[in-house]
């Protein structure tokens, strides 16, 4: 499992995790699933999504990236919309799976992530 050095481990002041420390050797990587984001989500949840998207953009930009130690739960809130598979076939249960940011969709969903801020 690739560890993304310099990537924030969590949203400051919260328990919203962005990375994991070690691979799950017994069961493998948690499967990525597209989670529905509803308009009535808590402000801290929206802030975590925005901060995570900003960190992805800062770390990887438009280049494909390996899932590695990125948290499956946090990634799943963006998966299928702002973060999409970068390979075919795609294995949603692999630490080596390649992903990429769909820049057009992400700019609409999280404009502050592309302008230096992280407001939701």
C-alpha cells in the first residue's frame, strides 16, 4: 500500500480521518462505494469533504493517483462524482486502484478547493 507522504491525516480539530496507518492484511482494502450526499448534511461533514477535495487537488492535481492509504470512507463521499476511476477494469477493493479527479465536476461541487480555500 502506497503511503501518500505529506497528505493530511485528518481534518484539524475533528475525528474525520483522511488516511489510514496500515493496510488491512486479513480482509484487504475496504470497497469504495459512491455515497449519496444530501443537502441536510452537517456543516462539519461538508467541511471535511471540502478539505479532503482541496488536499487531493493540492497533492495530485489532474494526474491519476493510486488509492494507497487514502481512507475509503472519506473517499466514498466523493467517489463516482468528483473522484472517478482512472483505469478499466477498476477494482474498488484494491489499494493499488488508480483514481483521478473529475475537474469539471469537482470545480462545481467544491469551488473553494480550487481557489485556495476550503469552505463547503
